[in-house]
């Protein structure tokens, strides 16, 4: 095999692509990964999960020092915000992480090709470097892992200064006075939280009549109440009909989604966060005949195969939950399939976390889904107000809700609003992977005092026998 001929070539170095590359190489396949961004890690490491969490953590610390430490008997003389310093922290975290992937590629002998890949024929890829130089790579298997991009709002131009996407919201040089967030989903609430903590007035305009529409209804309601308490304003059931930019400000015109009187909102920052769309530009998919669905996602079968033999796809570009860990699981499963193993992803047990505070974490079915599917279920709920550890942390907002099958007691879903919910959910994900019953968790010894005791108590509540409420 020549230096330009591989068993597997992956286009896209995000969590789907880079993880697939590492796993394929571990399994002895000669592997290359083509990435055009100039750094590995994709959306997630460069302009997504990691920088947003770096700013969420920094702003959380600032807010705690400025407003919360007093309640623990800690006097802080003068707290100053340093937005540039926070951005420096974020940039360092991103750079350390992306370099870490380059190290992992070297360690696992994955060839990293910098440039834009286009499929010219099954098994053939043309790579265009930044300077325009072209080269060709041959592969037995080609994996499309090109991810996703911001969904634009029709008629609105994102300038990343006043009218921004998540990428702009991760790089503002100062706190806006008034940030209007269009879309009450994950990005809107996380990045609205960052700038709200740093002093911006934040107004969320959401088309539907609830925020976090993919979450359990009770979770959405509780989060709206808690975020409103933190100062976030909500305009639900509201659509944006126009945005007029004047210099460093913008006027956002909104009206009720069902029709009615228009209202104008003045802002110095407008964050468009209405979802993400598959990214397949310049890949040459039309030329090789790879089928896309109506929304532009690459169509695959249960083994990540597109309709063209030898071409596979994983991650955001195939749709489903647009989450880094889902992309990673698909990358691992596909690499194992390509190596002749039996890779598999359990889509019933993919957790989803919103990193606001309190955090929101969920896995499996919501109550609304169970009702719609006519599945008989039992629900157990436990509030953090009754959890000793949460009380010692002054973090009593939220609850754990566990949904289990009414006949078998098998855990079907869990929904947590609360401190460290994103870590607490892992226990329920594991239980679901093992096909556990809620009683299995209820009878498992949990360390005291721990937030995890709330998960155990919610499972006890499924059977109507919580100990501490
Ligand atoms: P991507 O990460 O998008 O990577 C695709 C890569 O392919 C890109 O680097 C792109 O440059 C490259 N590429 C595209 N076309 C070509 C080409 N022709 N040639 C070469 N390279 C190409 N998910 C979570 O699970 N947790 C979070 O906390 C979280 N936070 C997020 C915060 C924000 C602000 C955003 C925007 C997203 C967040 N996500 C989060 C979602 C997560 O980033 C994505 O689900 C994940 O990155 C998808 O991985 P991927 O590998 O499919 O695609
Ligand atoms: P989203 O799908 O989570 O939310 C978009 C929101 O915008 C929805 O509530 C929707 O009803 C609303 N909306 C759509 N069109 C609208 C319009 N014209 N006017 C007003 N509201 C409108 O999408 P978001 O927040 O952009 O995130 C994109 C993806 O990134 C998500 O799929 C998410 O999974 C991923 N992500 C994950 C994170 C995490 O795991 N913590 C963090 C950030 C992003």
C-alpha cells in the first residue's frame, strides 16, 4: 500500500471522525483523517462543547464569587470581571485539547492530512490544501464525518459582531448590555447563561410555547422558572419577523407565533441559535451519488453505509441527536465494523446534558413520549431539597425523575434538573445499558451524603417508598 493509499480515510476531524480514526488504527487498519479547519476536534473542541464549557465554568466562578460565596460565610472584598482573561482561559483549553488529538493521532499512527476533502469516485478523494495545492488519496473505505453548521434565520445575515452565531458568542470582547437570543434550545440557554452571569440582560425569543422542546415537559417548566429567577426573560410562542442592524446595535421585530401585534426589541447583541444543519458542502456527494434526505442529512443504514458501496457516514451529518458523544459512539462502532467486528450503538441510552446551572440531564423517553407511544409507566420523583449533600452545597433547586415500565419495572428514562445532573445521569445510562429495573438502582448502596442518593430515592419513589420525603 502506498503512502497515499489507505484502508480507511475519514473526512472530518471532529469527535465522530477523530475517534473513528483512532479506533480504526487501534484495530490495525491503515487510517488517515482529512481535516480542513487547521486544527483537530471539529465543532466540539474548537467552537462548541469545550469552549462553551470553559466559559460556563469561568462565568460560574465569577458569579459565585460576586453573589454566592457570602451565603457560605466567605467575604470577598472586590470581585472584578476580566472578559479578556476568561477568553484567554477558553483559548488555552481549546488549544491544549486540539493539540492533544494531534498527539493521539501520532501515538496511534493515524495520518493527519490538512486540507478539504472531496470524493471524486468511490475509493478516491481529492484534497485541496489552504494554498490551493491538490493531491489525491485512495481508500478502501471512505467515512463522511463532516459534521454540522449553524442553521441560518432566513433574511438575517450573521456578522459575528452584532448578529452572532454560537461561534461569535464564544468570542465577544465585552459583555453586551442586552443580548436577544433567538431559540430557547441548548445553545441559547447555555450561552445566554454565560453572558447573563457576566451582567447582560438576556431575552430569549422562542417560537414554541416552551423552552427545551426536546426535554421532558416538567423539566422545561422547572428550567424556565429557575432561569427566570436568574434574570433571563422569555418570550415564548413568539417569532422574529425581522432584524434591522444599525451600527453596533440591532432592532429585533417579533410578533406572536399565532399572529398579533408586532413588538420591537433593541439589542446590542443578537444570538441566532435555532438549530444546526448537516454540513456537506464541497464534498462532491452529488457527483458520486450519495443520497441525502429532505433536510440534507446523509442517509445511512443500520451499519452506517450510504447507498454508495465503500462510503459510510457518522456524526452530526447523519442526524439524530447532534451530540459529540453520539458521534464518538458511531465512530467507534463503524471502525469496529470495518475491522470485521460487530460495532453497535444503543440509541436508547444516549444521555443529553444542558450545562446551565442547575444542569439538565436526560436519557431515554420523556413522559410525553411514553404517553404518545401508549407505554404504561410508573414515575418516581425526588427533590434536591430533601438531599443532604445538596443542602450543604446550597443547591436545592431541581429534582430527579425516573420513568420505569409499569409491568417489568425496566428503566425507560430519567430526567434530572439539579447540581451536577450531567454526571448523575451516567448511573442511569449504565443501568439502561444493562436493562436494569428501577429497583436495581433503588437497592444499590449509594454513598452518603451524595447527590446520587437523589437518584436512588427517585427509584424508591417509583415503587412508592422513598425514605426521605
Ligand atoms: P464536527 O465536530 O462538526 O466535525 C466535523 C469536522 O469536519 C469539522 O472540523 C469540519 O471542519 C470538517 N470538515 C467538513 N467538511 C470537510 C471537508 N470537506 N474536508 C475536510 N474536513 C471537513 N455536544 C455535546 O455532546 N456536548 C456539548 O456540550 C456540546 N456543546 C456544544 C456547544 C456548541 C456551541 C455547539 C455549536 C455544539 C455543541 N455540541 C455539544 C454539539 C457537538 O459539537 C457536535 O455534536 C459534534 O461536534 C459533532 O461531531 P462530528 O464529528 O459529527 O462533527
Ligand atoms: P436546538 O435544536 O437545541 O434549539 C433550537 C431552538 O430554537 C428550539 O427550541 C426551536 O424551537 C427554536 N427555534 C427554531 N426556529 C426558531 C425561530 N425561527 N424563532 C425562534 N425560535 C426558533 O438547537 P441549538 O440550541 O441551536 O443547538 C444545536 C445543536 O447543538 C443541538 O442539536 C444540540 O444537541 C447541540 N448542542 C448540544 C449541547 C450540549 O449537549 N450541552 C450544547 C450546545 C449545542
